[in-house]
C-alpha cells in the first residue's frame, strides 16, 4: 500500500492529466522551430567563437534574444526532441534507447497547436523525428529528408529542405490559418562533410587540406573513427582532432547557410512581427574532451549545453540572457504566447516570464544499448566499451554539477572554476550537494514510477516495460 501511495504521489507530481484543447482557431502568431542538430554553442561565432562559423545566426541573434546558459535534457536526438516537443523530462516522456518511442499519453506541441487551429508541418533530416518514434504526432505533414548522399550534393537554395519549404509555402500553405513549422537540420552531425569552398574555406588552408581531412576521418559515416577511439584504444592524435574540429566548424557553417535560406522563405511568406522563431540545438558534441567523440556516452557540458536563440513577439532584439534555461522551456513559452496552458507534467518555464537566477536542472542518459550495439560485432563485448554500459543522471544548480551513474560512479564539478569538468570535487559547496543529490533521487524515482504506471495500465506491455526498466539499470525496488 505504501508503494502504491508513493507511486500515486509521484505520478501526481508528474501530472499525468492533460489540459483541455481549445477548439477556437487561433489568430497567430506563426511559430517556427529550427533545430540545428548537434551544434555546440561555443563553436558558434553567434556565441562569440573566433572562427566565422555562423554569419547568419549572428544576424539572427541581433534581431532577438540569445540564451547564453541553456541545457538539453539528454545528449542525443530522440529524448532531447521529446523534451522540446513536450516540455517534460526523459523519465516522464520515456523516449530512450530501450523504448525508442515517446510515451503515447504525453501531449506534443504540434498536437496542441493543430487543436488550436494551426497548420502544422515538419521538415526533418533526422529520422528520429518520425512516425516510428511517435514524434510525428500532430503534424499535418512530415517530410523526411534523411538521405545523406542527397544532402551532400545539394547546397544552399538547392538543399531539399529549402526546396520543400518553398514548395509548401507555394502550394501547401493555407492562408486562413497560422502555421507551425518545425525543421531539423543534421549537417553538423557526424560525419562532418562541409562543402568546399563555401562552407570549408574559412577553416582549411587549401582544397588539399580539406580533402585530406575528409579522407582521413570520414572514409565512412564515422564508425571506423569511433571504433578506434572507443574500442581499440586508438584515439585521434591532436593534429587529427584539429582536422575534426575544423570539419565540424565547416559543417556548422553549412547548417548556418541552410538556416539563412530557410529563414529567407519564412520572412518572405510571413510577418516577422507576428512570427515566433526559435533556432536551437538539441544537444552538443564531443570533439576529444574526456577522450570522447560524437555525443552519446556522457553528460558533460560539451554534450549537454545547447544554443538557443529566439526572435519575434515578446523577445527583445539584441538581448543576451544569462539566467539558466532548458530545452523544456520552448514548449510552455509557445503555448503561453498563444494563451494556452501547458500540462502539469511540463517542467519548462515561460521564457517571456521572470526567469529565476538559480534553477535546479536535470538531465539523463539511459543505458546506451542501441549505441553500443551499433559497434562492429568483433569489438562489441570489449571491456573498453563495457564501461559505457550504464545509466547516468545529472543535476546542475548554479555552477555546481553532480553526475551519478548506475555503475556507482559519482562526479562533482564547479562549472565556474572548471568549465571543462577536469577536476572532480569531493563535495559540492553549500546546499548544492544535498539539492543535486535529491534531484537525482527524484529523477530515478520518476523513471521507476512511470514504468510502474505503464505496467499497471497495460498488461500487454508488462514484460517489455520491465525489460526496458532493467535496461535503464533500475528495478522497481530502486529508490
Ligand atoms: Zn541530435
């Protein structure tokens, strides 16, 4: 009985009830959300990076607000987008490497906006945003341009997503409705393949150096590089890491130029004064920090910090916001701008409201079973890889950060004095030690309670859910 009551209490806190939808067609504003997959804010010139990676975003930032301390809830696409679309945390939306699907009872932004009278369209280059994962819910149409070869051939205006948007504005757009446009651009995701000269020239001395970098690092999609780094104990040498970083910079430049072409279409077909635009990343990327590459095996800042820029009604031109924000804030900000209420399960804050100076934020990395399974069979069972077979949770309060693993690992950092997270502390200062420990304990309890609710609610998924929970490193008896 005690457990049932405790579960009910946690579920109550999670807020499983849904808010009623408005049936009245909205008058606007239009809403645009562009995700630049895998883009680290500290590599954007729009955020002060020395290299000219993002000339368009620098202009865009001057037209709106730049959020300088923004975090994701996860270091990979599916759970990060699930948080973006729902304002909820991973234990609540349940999109993970073991389920690969968002929980069916979590309302999504496109659903809410469509119910409010919006025309909703998604143009995605990342197939985690698809019918298979449930993230297509609420979109009148979803176009998946997940085709790497095609993407590499097409530049600027000719990029298939830019062409698709142009066509939608010409033929698909219904002028009597406001619209919600979602775009995911995956150009900064591994393999980093910037075009020469347009996107790579600023970061390489010659065509030969650019070609050499591509041939050395990405003869394939990047799996050979990852296998050497993670399973064979052969990390890239510093010269190759610098080549990698420069290819990444060029890849960001490419995402920037495609964003410019997309926004030219948006601005030509809507009133900027009546269109809210978010440009953000879903997570970051490792470029050699902590000996890691790509973005799935840790909760360090290189992986979790995101770019977040917003323009349109209510956002001050040229403002730079330094108070902490999270990817979950986009959902309630858009709903409140439309005078709609987020559900109680939403943990995000309305960015148009007064933001707190201190905020307890959490992020999760469930056992990366799928990522580990993508390595070649011959190395999959290696001890080098096995150390990443764990669930991680982290909590951040001010500059204090704690990361706890299901393998018993515990790391604490002062992000102010040690932004690279190189010097673990014995204990966090003041209230931060207890506050971050409690937040992680609540996160773990929420994973358990949510899975338990699914077991009770649907007997047919019982075994699958229990298996998923076990995969996460938890059992129903865990705290
Ligand atoms: Zn992603």
